[in-house]
């Protein structure tokens, strides 16, 4: 399954619907069932967009169906972005990110023998 981010802006109708039901987005997405697509998370955001919705889908067709249905139910204008994991854009198919212990490994800038200010 592939990961997608749906960036949503409320239309005028969506603003009216949200004003009448502050739980509109959560309510309408809870009821939404599209084969091959699953909503993983929803966030209200500040800035150019009002909402970001994280979706996992089998293919572009499934996420397109979900996006269309979600837009009709919520009054959101949605822009759909396929997500490509950073660091996996080399040759061959990307490894499954869930197989990795962690996505970023931090290394200290000093060793225990040399503390900060020792040098």
C-alpha cells in the first residue's frame, strides 16, 4: 500500500457545514468506507490549508475515489499528494519503511571521554 497526504481547504459550503457541526470532518470520515483505502490520521492545520489527512491506499484509483467522496461529504477542496519516503529514491524498489528500527539515527557530537567544553 502507498501513503498519500490529502491537503484540504474548506469551500464556502464546507465552512457553513462546519459551523453547524464542529465535528463534521471526524463524523463524515468515520462513516466513509472505500475499498483499498484507509484514513490513518486527520489534522487541522494553520496556514494555506485547513486540514491534512493521511491515507494509505492500494493505488491512485482508490485514493481518488476516497478524495472525491470525502470532498462531497465535507465541503473540502482536496489536493492529493503521493508520499515517497526520503532516502528510498535510488535504484530498485524501496524497502518497506516499517522494517527499519528507526528512520533517523542520531549520533552525538562528542564522545563520553570528551565532554562539552573539553577540547
